[in-house]
């Protein structure tokens, strides 16, 4: 039996099956994951589109036009449904959406044991399952993440310089007056301490960064995921054989 080793997961999300959106981004990971871009998750998104829960898993930062999905990796959306938040909620019922690729880049995706789709998913219209309840796209896309790295470092330096004089509430959060908050927001929206426009660190560069990722987009009829209630949590992992 081939052993599958869990390599990493992205941030957990939750979407109320109705009209909600959730997203998480996680670029520039540690050395182990950066050494193998095929398992490097950059973004996870989920939102509602009519009766469909849309799941997006982006991997492989700086993908080129000819970059392929790994054929030795499982790309997994882990979902769990429940009826409400907090005490008294039903125990979550889990449904995994598992996708794999073969040498020809044909995708195979399973939505629990309820539905299955396989074939070429590179067309913009996607690839539908026989039931029509699952539609999947897989291919190279522009990296959707905008990150003002210099502005982030400006804010980091400002906060560190002021750290000794901060006071904290019972919740552990620092007290920040409106004027200071406005300065920090301006720095996050700009560069050079608020004097220049923000620059997207993940935009294409002459130095070689393509600005692209590999994206798997799966639209799933909500009836396949909300069996135990309208609140569906989502996280993602890449699982590579070893």
C-alpha cells in the first residue's frame, strides 16, 4: 500500500451555504515546501454561486505557461458541515473533495462517495460530471494575491518602534488611537512610509517571477456538502506519496 504523507494545509475557512465568501492566502512558506513547488499552496478561496459551493486551490507559485500539475500528489479540499456555531452544534460531517492528475494532465475528482468527474479540465467552461452536480477547471491562471510587501515591512517597523509604549487591554490587544491607526493603514496602502503607491510583490517581474499559479476550481452542488447543516468549513491540503 502506497504511503501518503501530508505535506501542508492552508488556512481553514467557513462559508454559510447561502451567500458567503471566505479566502486565505499563504505565500512564501518554509524551505521544505518551497523546495517542491508542486505542493506549495498559495491560496484557498470558497464562495457561493447560486446553488454551488465554489472551491479554489492555488499551488505552484511562479508557474510558467507549460508548468504541469504533479502526478504524484493528491489535491484535497476538506469540508465539514454543521447546523450552527458554538455549543449545541451538531457534530460536523466531513466530505473530502480529492483531485489527482495523470501523465496527460487528465484530472480525476471525487466528491466523497457521491460524485466523480474525470477528463480534460483545462477549458474555461470546465468539465462537468455525469450528474451535472460537479464542474471542475484546472490550469495556469494569474496569481490573484496582491501583497504590498514593502508596506507590510513599513508597518512592522513602525509597530516595533512603538512597542515599548503600547498599553494592552484585557483581551491582549494594544490600544491604538485613531491617528495612529490612520498612519498604519496609510503605510499598508503604500510604500516608502506612506509616500509612494503600493507595489504588488507578486506581480510579474523582469527577474523571473511569472505572476502565475496553477489553479484547481471545483463548483459543487451544495447538496453534496451540506448534509449536516448550512455551515460548511473548508481547508485544503496537498498530499504527496513517499
